[in-house]
């Protein structure tokens, strides 16, 4: 089960990396490949779910085994969503390939770095059963939210100043929003690791606030 | 040694204080102090030979019947030490009843099995009511009401066990001690016993020894984990099975040994 989950995590990380690369290079072909590979992640989720249910039925796991199994189910669900967000980013890349370039992407690069790092560290925390590392991941989520705000502001200003940049700027905002969601999912993953190790449920309060904020901004 | 404080959950029906049991030179129970909360189910779990049955038998002086057994320490029931000199062990066993792994109905009629206890204490005029009530409480009445005169030995294993429970209930105990009550029964009979336990706990305090962890998880409010005569951990059942504090407990409930 662990191996399946690790395989899924590594694919999800790769998908995010490749999608972001396609955005940078405005590479429609690479983006299309990413989109097509998403089904591999979906299949892994199904396999994990099936195995988990069988394990529950046949072995009645207890204590750490039980917490690990339940968290594995939740993590696989989160990783599948990470895959979906990677697909969204790849779709932005495709649209960007046909749009006029945007001169200043502001904090988007930093945001991409932090989000992918958070995902990688959350997975490392799971492998190493490291609750402290998991907590660090949770703490970085605010930084991503701040980058998200800044990208929005910069892109809005750009759109106001240069109508020709609207299409590209919108795609950048979408990429930022998907990165923000990936960071949130990494935080969820980290919280699940804390649950496995310490049997404690840690809720990330800022999560709901930032989601509502992002929705609100987009409606402007 | 971790012990739950029963004051958080009503008063204690039973309490042990530094109880030791020796079988000759061998020490089977090495100083156990614990409280059994009233109207709750407490499960005693642990690998074979850990002393759970021995501990159970301390609660109603059944170890008195084992010649080489020596019990020290106190077992308090209603504030009184059951092992004090003036205490009548027979009366103890009426108030703290016991049900065993292998159903042991008397070779008499169903009625006479249940009536046996009450008759020992006199000839109550309402014996029929007493028998019916006990059989009702043991969830057996409907199945046997038309054949009370039949031999108890003609009942199925599950029914015999419920008859033994009815027999214990007929003398109005406060506590029921159950030593692996369902081990000799098939899954359906086991489920019936477990359901019965959930009903009985409303009126009685129940301590159950079981080697089946899933059963302990299903029926008990509190679980005590014993290992080689020591109380390793004693806590709310949810905690023992989702996040035990002791590594030893964790290893046992996850099946790493035992």
C-alpha cells in the first residue's frame, strides 16, 4: 500500500513539475502529454481504495495501522486532486501558447517553487513519519496565499494597463489559483501525517478563508 | 501504571488495590490496582497466560476454590474488602456472578436451572416471575417459554450460555463477570451474546475476559491490557484501539505478537 501511495505521489509531483514547465516554455505539446498522463494517477487511486477496503475487511487493523490506512485513503484522494490541478495548469499552458506574452509574472515563479516544495516535503514527512516536517509544511501555506494575492494584483494591473495581455494574464491567475490549491492539498497531506504519527487531528484554519478569498477575487 | 480515574464516570462498582496472586511460588498477578466503573463494560485483554482470567476470578473470590492460589491486597465492593475475614464468599458470588467459557447448565429442566439459585435462598412465592424475568433479561424467554420443563441439555450452545446468564441474573447480582463467554459459540450465537451484553450493562456492571480483540472493541467501554500478570494499560476502549499510549499495547493490538 505504501509503495502504491509513493508511486502515486511521485507521479503527482512529476505532473505538477511538467505542467509548470509547459507554462514557462508555452509548450502546448508537453502540456497535452501531461493531460493525457493524468489517468495513471486516477487508476492508482482506485487501486489504493480497493486494497484499503479489503485490508479493513480482512485484517481489522488497529492503532497505528488503522490510522495509517485511513490516512492513506485520504492522501490518495488529495493526490488525485493534485493531479487534476496539474491538468488545469497544463491547460493554461496550452492557452498561453497561443496568447501574447505577459512581461512580468511577479511572484508566480516563487509561488510555484514553494508549492512544489511543500508537496515534496509533505510526502517526505509521510515517508519518514516526521511530524515536525509536516508542521513546517502547514506553516508555509500562508506564504503561498500571500503570493497568490500578489499575482492577482499584478495581473489585474497588467490587464488594466494592457488589454492585449488579458488572455495571458488570466491564464497566469488561473495557474496561481491552482498552485494555491496544490499548496492546500500539501497541507492536508501534512495534517494526515501528523494524525498518523501523533493520533492528533490538526485543522488548518486559514484553508477555508483563503478558498473563499480566492473565489471572491475571481468574481471581481 | 496508568489507571483511569472512575470519578470522571460515576462511582466504582469494584476496585482492586495492589492485588497479587500466587499459584504456589509462581506470581500470576503482580500488584494490580484498578477500578471497575459502575454500569460499564470493562474488557480484560492480553496474550494467553497474562493473568486475565486469574484477575477476573479475584473479583468474586473464585480463586478460593484453587488450593494453591494465594490472593493478597484488597478487592473493594461497596467500600468493603471482599477478602476480609467476616465476608461470606458465597454471598459474594451471588452479588458478583460469573459466566464461564463452556456453558455449564445443570442436568435439570430449563426452569429448575434458573430457579436453583433463588430456591437456595428460600422458597419465594413469586418463583415463576423470577424465572421469567431472568430468562427475559437473558434474551432467552421467547425461545424457551413453551418448554420450561424440558432438559436444559437439549438447548443449543448459544442458548445454554444464555441460560447460564439467566441463572446468574436470577439471584439479582450487581456485577457480572464473564470469562470468554462466546469463545465456544458460533458467530451468530456470539453476536447474540454481545448484543445481550449491551442490553444488560444498563442494569449491571460487566467485566469480560476475551482473547478476541474485535469483540473487546465492539462491546466494551474500557479495556485493560494485561501482560504476564501486570496491568500495562487501562483506558477508554477507543483510545486503546486507535492510539494506545504504551508501545507494548500497540504491538499487541496490531497483532505484532501474542
